[in-house]
C-alpha cells in the first residue's frame, strides 16, 4: 500500500481488518483484497468507528454540529467491506456476487435456504401527503434501521427502491437519505449502482424496436413468406414452432398436428383456456392458410400502441418524437415518445415478481397495443418475452449495500408511486425477512404519501407476496403540516420559506394536522398499528411538536415520537425504534389471539365501484 493509505487512520484500520480476515476467513480474504484496499480514498477520523466484530453495525461517535452536507458526510464515512456485512447478516459466500468492494448482488437461493425460518417483523415507512418541503421518509427509513441495528442490537434489514437518475440530477436530488442517516456509497446508490435500470432500459427499448419491426415486416410481406420466416426450416429440413409461439397458438385456439400425425378434432378450434403440451413436436405445416395468416399477422393498429421508449434522464425534447424517418421506413412513420426508464412497465414487473418463472410470465403478458380487430397484443404475441427475461436475469437479484452505521440494505427495483405501485421488490423483502428471523426487523419504504404508496403496498404488494405488515411508521414534519392548513402561504421550490414556516405558529399546525390524522385512520382500517415519527427540524418549537403528538394520539396512533436521526444518526431515532418494536409486538400478540392483524379492505373479484 502507498504511504498515503498506510499512514491514514482509515487505511490502518482497513489493513487491520485485512489481517483479521486472513486469519479467520478465506471468504473475507477474497472480498478485502489488496487491490480494493489500495482504492479506498482517504477519510477524516471523525466518522471512523471500531467494530465489535467484522461486518457488525457500529455507532457513530463525534457527530458534527451543524450537520455537514450529505455528500461531505458520505465521502468521509468509513464503508465496510460488503463481504463482511453479508457474512454478519448470514449470507453465504456462494450467495454473494461482488460488484467491487461496497456492493454485491444477492442470490435468490438465500430465500430457499432459509424457507424454514419464521419471517421477521415487517415495517412500512410512509408519510403524510408530500409537499415541496419533503417529509424525510428515506432518511427516517435509514435512521430507524440504524437505531434498531447499531443501537438496540437487533437484526435489521432496510429495503428500499433504486432511485432514477432523472430526479437525482433534477431539483429533487438523490434518495439515499440524508445527514447521518444515509445509504453508502451514496454516489453509486444514486447513479448506476449494479446496472438494473440500464437492463430495464435495454429490455424496454428492445420491445419497442420489435413492435416497429413487426409492423414493418407485416406491411411489406405476404402471408406465406411471413409465416415461413417465423417458422424457418431447421437443419433437419423441418419447420418448428418456438416454445413461445405456443402461447399465441393457444390464444388463437389453434391446435396444430403433432409431427407425423393427424390434427385432433379435424382442426376444430381448441376449447377456451386449453393449453398445448410444450413437450410435443407440433408441425407448422399442418395449419391452414387462414390459420397461418392469423398466426403471423398481429395487425397492430399504430394508434393503439402504448409502449414507448425510455431513457433514465430528464429530456423533455424526447417526450414526443417521430420514428420511421429513414429512407426504407419513410412509409411507416408514426408519432411516439420517450418516458423515464423507471416508468417502464418492466420496472413494475421486476418489483412484483416473486421469482424467475413469475417474471417470465409477467413480461410475456405485458400489453403493448391492440389489433385492428381490437384484440390486445402482448410481448409473447410478438415472441419476445424470453429475450426480455434474458436481459432482466441479473436484475432479478437484489443489491446489498449498507447504511452509514453498517446495517445491511437491500436495494431493488424503483417503480414510481404515481404511475405504478411505488414500492421496492417483493423478492428483497422476502429475503430480508428470512435473514433477520422472527425477532428481527425489515424496514421498507412506500413512495409518495400514505394514500398512494402505503395503500398500494397493502393492496398490491402484500396481496401478491402474501406478506403481512406489523407496523406503519408515518413520517410527518411540523413545517409540512403547516402547509396543509388552508391559511398557509404558498410554497415555491427554490425560494426562501415564508416566515410562518420558520416561526412558531400553532394555528397553522392545528389546522394542518387533519391530513396526518386521516392517514392514521386509513392505515388503522387495514388492522396495522401506526407509529408517528415527527421528523424534527431546528425551527420546530416544543409547543408545535406537542400539538402534533396530541393530534396523532387522538387519531389512534400507537405512539408519536420525535426523530432526530438526520442530525444524530441512529442515536436520534432510538425512541422511534422502540415505539416501532412495541407496536410490532402488540400486532403479533393481537393476531395470535385472533383479535387483530393485517387485513384487506376488498376482495379482488368486486367491481371497481364497490372496491372504492
């Protein structure tokens, strides 16, 4: 190692960990290689901590006041080897795929290996209706996890979404938390990470290309040649259906003859819902001309196509574009556009998938438009579902990172809450719940306000996963509650706050708390206890905070607790963590006694109006 690293306090401690790893674990030795230690940047001693054991969470001493910028804190922090964090969390070396020293992909085999382990406590962090001021959901999610793991000594995992680079480079900024409650490395977290969003972009745009290409070929070829190109002859001279093509045949209720045999029922349509045997060798030659035409021609109506291309930056000039300007495609121009990558339906599929077969099925069923006969056309009709799955294969694995106090984090998927369901992946939560065990905690975050992200968490994510939450942690701020008063001054992002927001104003707080109270009541309808975290700011007064506490308890909250994790890390969220722990214990006891527990508010088969 160069002198600059050897003499630096962080470098010295890194070498000490390296020596311990050599003596105790060949696994740790591989992860804490000399090459990676050489790359560790210098760090200021203020944030360096002594770990009680390798990979264990560690408390942060010598916190600064005033709190430095998020980036300054992140770059000064001592980041542990992710292999050490994984080992401490109970992840085996064979289940870990390192992406450098500080990030790793986690195999889904963890979930299967620990299938016999009872799930831990499941906590969802949400907030009051969002305001330009921000409520601090991500910061609270991280801060409470740090309190549970580094300060209360409990097993904990944080499960969060991967942020889009659009908001990161926009006015909103990153999503790693803030102050002394952050996910590290903050730069990698907010940027490319392990490439999941790039995989989604590639898959999404490949499907978009396939749509335009299919329409082009259908418009330039007759039925016979088009069908022959879809079912080309193999080396043995025989034409074959690709496995994905059986799905379209089933959809059209066409049952081909098995090679060398006769068509069953004389070629009559298959029964509704009947399936073809993928192990049989169906003969494409056995189809009639009409059946070949129906199979080969999707006959997509360009005006019905809903599938657009994506890019993960804010580029307003791509919102509406014209494709088909090339000399060979000039007769096939159409208007389309770009969305941001995380708005792709593929992102929502990733977040809701429970495994590889489920993801494959969901990708194939994505509807991209309708035929001129008004029949829905999906990715499997085009024959591209398998290719999309191949591109998404590695993205199915969650990424392991860590908080600034060394508690483990699973980052996976990032659907928006306004156009999707706004929650991180089912897979990450399932893995984390097994790793923490019965008495541990998984803290996940739902996007936007509770009426959007939390209710979609309950109604969609929990319904598909079968997981039952034990506690809702509702984040509120005095400033944001003031903004929900009818009498509050208008807030404009980027402009100084009006004095009402930085000076004591009980009247505004009292009129604005109704927003928080309604969210508490809504969550309680699902049978889940609610803890309110009042994310404290320097301008908040004790009288204002007390008014929020009283209003929260009157609405049915289990507790209303001040959180100061932004300034104090996990130490500032200990009381919040204890309240969450107590709420989870109560929830489990009531469920065991048959007196409570999570419940759905409607059945899936009800008409939409009845659900509402």
